[in-house]
C-alpha cells in the first residue's frame, strides 16, 4: 500500500500533466505576468506536497492548486505595490483573481496564452519555446534539446520573452484573422515540437514527456477547429495523425525498435490514416502549399505502402526537395539524402549528406550520424561506418533505438 507521501506525489504529478498549462494560462491571462503565474503555481505544488500527505488529496486537486496559486499571486503583488494608486490596482487584481468561478470546470485559456507567446513583440526564436514552457511546463534543458541550442542560452531567451509579455502589456486573446498569419507559424511550430517530444518516448516511460504526443494532437485539433480553412493547420494535424497511426508498429512484442521500412502495415491505425488523408486533401484545395502539408504528404507516401506493398522513394525524394526549398533545415536535408540513397544509390546519398558536414548543429544530432553510418555500411566502408555508429549510439537516449544501433554496429564486425 502506498503511504500518504507517495499518494500525494502521484496526485500532484497527475495534476501537473493534465492541467499545468490550463492553470498557468488562467493565472497569466489576468495579470500578463507569465513568470509570476509560474512561480505562484510552483509554490502551490510545493504546498500540495507538504499538506496533502497529512490532509489527503482533495476531491478537485486542480481547483485546490489554483486557489493556493491565486493567493500566492495576490500576496506577491501586495509586496511589490505601495501607495494609493497601487492599492486600487491591487484591489482590482484581487477581486478578479479571487472571484469564484461559476463553472465547476477550469476555463481553458491555453489558446489565448499560446497566441500571446507568439506575439510579434516577442523575439521570433523564442516564441515556440515559450509556448512549450508555459503550456506544458517543459524545462529549459528539454526545450533546448528540441531546438538544438544550449540550455543556458534557451533559459535566457525564455526569461526575456516572459519579461517582454509583462513589460509591453501583450494582450491575451486570439488575434483577428488579419493578424493571424504572422503568429500562426510560431503556434504550429510549438505544437509540432510538443508532439515530437512525446513521439520520441513511445512507451510513455518518462514522466516529463508522458502523453505529450496526445497533448500535441489535442492542441493541433484545437487550432484546426479554430481555423478550419487554414491549410497549414490542417497539414500539421494530418502530419501528427500519420505518425501516431504507426505507434503500435514502432516496437516489437519484445520492445525492440522497428524502423519504418520494416514495420508491419497491418498494425497501423487505419482510422487515423484515413482522417489524415481527408485533412490533407482538404488542405490541398486551398492551393497554398506549406511546410506541414509537404511533410504530411511524405508521410502519406509512406502510408501508401499498406496499399501498394512498396515505398515510392522517388516521390518522397521530390517532396523533400520541395520541403528543403521552403525550410532550409539540416534535418530535412538529412531525410532528403536518405531518399536519394534509395533512388540513386548509397554513394549519391552519402554525397548529399557530406554537404551538411560543416553544420555545427549536427555534431550532436543522432539521426545524422545514424544515417551516415548506414550509408557507409552499404558502401562497405566498415571502419568509418563503425565510428559513425559509435557516435550515434553515444547520442541516443532511447534504450530500444540504442540496442538497434548497437546491433547494426555489431553486424559490421569491426572491433
């Protein structure tokens, strides 16, 4: 039987996973102080871990956390403000934050917070990371790994972004359609990064990333429902659904990693694939091509194997070439190189990969080294292939993928 402390910790973790973003969004929307809302909520979680073991977990943990965080926030404002005008300001804040909610459910302000974080007054490079931290509670190190920068640099950018929201009084609202385009890219990028972080933990074994793929899809559905005629919102949702459809096939019964080309198509979720195809077709009718639609089209080409029995690598190569012209990302270039290897041979693919060798961001990027190792192995350059596999193995966090790479390394026969 679990003791009180274990039960309290489990309840607090569940509340954090399910409601962190909603709690921060509700608090921040009323003060425009994101950092202050996060601090107040952190205090509330600390209080929960101290009190719940003695008092028991409340029936509505999220409501309890919100009530404590609201009191902490008002106390913080009270300490900061002095003078008659400040007391009036404090009274208005207190009345707003202490007002009893008429609905038993916590109002969902996440979309408003997402667009506040994507405001043009926020530095472009920090908009998506800011959304990830405020909505999902990611720490700076986790966000930094997703965006290929150092944790220290990311931490500084996040602090500046939150200060910018407070200092410039950025409104917490969904923009009018005329303003939507310039801020939509940052919102979609954050949703995609959210899904990808959860996708990289297929077994759901890491607490900080558990259910993030599901959360990313939820956010994608939310934005797509808000803008049903926006092709890139539809394209992103389609992309995530194509990927999610393959979840059951990504691991064997023994928990071993199964690469896409070797997956059993019968294990793919047909309903999700059909939904993704419908979304992608609807997006195509808008005649405005973008990054997420092309990436979804790549996944659609892979999904077609369940019908044709083969992978159309020529179509995939052309789609990656089109994507590279829109988003000059080294990640896209790596995938294009792999597709070139499938159509034109390993030497051609390796030549396309070597062009990227000077990009310092790839030094610690596992997929680059894994792709390089695989192509070198196909060419019989075993020593260099072994060195690349060693680098990829050292960079891989997923134990199943690491075992897969180790198996490929062992096949080379190099000590």
